[in-house]
């Protein structure tokens, strides 16, 4: 009897660890052209270098400043094409809502959508204050994530 409980408990733990949300949004904010000290967090320095990769001149590097959002999604069905919609508000544009979308074929069950608010959009419009990301499959909303300040 005791062994049965142990096996069931282990099954529940494995099942809970194996589930992941259908939509996850990761954010990165590149505020400055100065890289962090090599003694600091190596992952942050690597991400900064990745975002600045290929920017040769100072003007190109300034155009890389801004906020980056990566939407990781997965959905087991294939009931139509996938659309990831990213909506956001910036500090310099008031209550205006901007929107960016990424689409994927119906046969894809997972993917990655990259959204950027960089360059002149970032330098003139200001930083992103609030955002919302939604995952649609065949026109039906599957999941959504939002920042704390999104209404």
C-alpha cells in the first residue's frame, strides 16, 4: 500500500513538472551601449552582445537600443493557422495602442515570435509601459499574457 502511494505521488510530481503554459513571453531591455562588467552576470552580457551583433557604427548600435519581446508558444492542435498578436503602449505616445503580429502555418504546433520596439520607435516613442500578447489558432484565442500595467 505504501509503495502505491509513493508511485502515485511521483506520477503527480512528474505530471506537474511536465506541463508548460501555451504562451510565455520573455522580455529584454537594452538601455545602454555600455556592456556590463564581465565579472557581473555572464548571461546578461551575452544577451547584450547578441542584440548588438552586427551593429558596426555608433548609429547602428543606437538603433539596436530598445525593448525586445520573445513569445514562445505551443498548441497541440492543428485547427487552423496560428497568429500571435503583440499590443503595447509607449511613454511618449500617450494612450495610443501599437500592434505587431506574427503568423505561422496550421501544421506548426509550437514556435517563437520575436517583437521589437527599437530604433526610432523606441528613441522617439519612449519605453514600453504596458503590453499584452495573445495567441490565436484558427481565429480562436488560445492564451494571453500581459504586463502588470495593461488594462
